[in-house]
C-alpha cells in the first residue's frame, strides 16, 4: 500500500522521480523548479537513487545530455521552468525528431521580459509545436501521477516521444499537500523497463539525427505527427492501467486527455487547465447547489490536442469560456485558438469567449470566475448572431488599464 | 573509411530516422562553397592550425607538415585563411 505523506509539491515530484529510478538525471537549477532536482540530488547523495546525477552548466546541456543518455538506451529525466525551457527548446525538438522518450517535469513559469519568477503557462505553450507530449496537473498528486504516466506513454516503443509533465510554478511546487508516494516495487510493476528501438552502441554504430535530404525529411515529420496522434490511444490505456493499479482516476471517460465535472447537459462550460481547475471546481459547486447548469472541462493533455473529446464535451453547450494563463501575442490564447479550430468543421458550435488571466502569478479569485460564469450565462441566454468582432472574442479582465501609459485613456 | 555504402540508398524511415553511419561522407558539402581556400605551399610552415580550426575536417595533413584542403567537403567558410599565422591561405571566388 502506498504511503501518504505531507509534502511540498517539488519534493513530492522528487519522490516520484526516485520511485521511477531513472538511469540518468541531468538538470540545472531554476526557480520554481529547483526544489525538484535539489531533492533528487539529495536522494542520490543518500544512496536512494541508483542512476547518475549529472550537474551541468546550463539547461541546454541538461537537456542535451538527457537526450544523449536516452539515445544510449537510458531512462532519462530532467526538470526546468521558464527561460530554462526556452534554452532546452532546441534539444527538445531534436528529441522528438529522434524519437527519444526523455521525460521532464516542468514547473510552469512566465517568460521574460519583464523578469518574473511567478507562474503561468507561457513557457510550455511556446513549445507546443515541437512534438513533445504535454500533460498538465491540477494538484500535487496529479503532478506526481502524471510523471509516472508520462514515462509509460513516452517510453512505449510504438510512441517513443519526449514528454513534459507540468505543474504550476509556486501554486503547486511550493504548496504542501497530502500525497501518496508509491514504492519502487509498485512503480516497477506499472512501468516496465524501457525497451529502446535503437541505441548508440560503438560495437554496432548507428547515426541518429543525421542530415536528411528533402526527399526524406517530410516522412520523418509525418511519422512524429502519426506517433503524437497515436499516443492518445496509449494515454487512454495508461490512465486505465493507472486507475486499476493505484486507484486514482484521471478522465477515464475521455481517454485521459480531458476530464469533465458538472452536469452533462450544461448550457455553460468553463474550460481551463492546471491548478486553476481546482479553484473553478470550488466555484462551480456553488452553482450546482443552486441547480444551475455549468460544467468544467479540464484539459489534462494539451499535446496531442484532445479534439474528439472536446467536441464530445462541448456538444449541446451554448456558451463556453476558456480561462488561460498564456497568450500567443498578436493573436489570442493558445488553448482557445486550438479549441476553436477543433470545432470549426463540426456542428458543435458554442459561443466561445476567452479570458487571459493569472499571468505571472496574478491571483485568480472566486469572484472573477463568478463574473466569467455570469457573462457566459448571459451569452447562453442571448446568443450573438453573426460575426463576433475579434476584440470582443477575448478579454483580459485583470488588466489595470489605469496604470498603463501605453493605453489610450480617453 | 573507404568506399562506404551510401546510407541513403533504398533508405526507409525508421522511428527517429536512425541510419547507418557514413551520411557525412556521402553528402559532399563542397558544392555549397562560394570561396575556395588555396594554400600557398611555399609560404606554408606546416603548423597545422588550419586543420585544428577547420569545422568540417576538410583541412588535412597529406604528408609530414604538408596540408591540403578536401574540396569535396570544404564549404568555403574561410576560417583557415583567417587563422593561418603566415597568410598562406587565400580565398578565391569560385567560378560556377
């Protein structure tokens, strides 16, 4: 039976890492991730981690050495945040093309400038096009559990892709919650040893990441795309196996890609991800008590994108709000953009509005969520016909325009 | 390595596009060159810095203290000419 402990999020993930026993951990410290690898290195010093712990000179090197270890057949782990993830971006895209299942914990944090150490999803959303599986955790337990599941999906020889298991910086990394930590034996029963498709071996030399000519490159990208899409089936299988063995359920009705809370036939839906899910759940309980029809759609997996699951969850919904902690500057939030694209060629067409909130650690209060729900309820009751102006599709409800010199105050 | 098998011949794409070694040998990047380094053998002291600095291993010793450029792979970056301590390497525009 697993042991329940009161642990800070970063430490809990470190316990999770050790239960997985990666062969190689290579990392560089960055707030708010540091606590994860700090504790992993302590485990190494205490003799509880059998694998190598590499202390490197940068995130670029951390990711590159983890990639090299994965190429040699190792189970590799790294962790980072924010600017560190940007520095890892190049080797992560490479890991995807090389089909190397290196798994990372990301403590989500904003990107400079201005400098901020606080959390939002700007860092991982900026990596969405790189062929890495991205799984978002709502609380500390889910962050630990997702890491285990990420390994099982990523290392499946048929998938063989890098994966990012994310948790909101500070809100989850620095909160203490009761967490179930599994024994190495239990984890080993869940997660078999990695069986690499190829390994770097001097006695049988191979080239990984060779120069591809125009007549070959398209096929390699197509293969990654196919594997990313195929990984949805694997995620589906893995959340069921996880529930079977460890008793915790993550979106079993939606292949583990999303989860839905609230009445199935709700008129209004709130769509979000990460730690904000917990806050929204709390607020929606008030509506449930009053018998008002509002549901929450929680995004667990952002890449591969849960197209069919979102279509199913939003069928019959009149108005949907996306709350997200990122924005693709010059357009809109990344999640809402993808969501609208997923619905365009269907008859599932709720009115959709998006709300950019919680950037760089700004608190999101219950009152603000209630205001969004109220706006969606008005929209559901009185839908807009025809074209919605771009500037009306998305709002930044937390912006303090009065302190912003660049905004026209007239 | 002599007469390597062309790893691109009948290439099928494995997971991760893993291939047999030798891709660098068959991709003759010398065709990218716009300026060609030419070594003045009378001025050359045989110090070997061109070989040390060449990023493509195209500057090579062909005998004791004598260096030559492998034009199959030299991309014409000019680093050898820049580093040569006796200015024995001249970059000459390629005529295509």
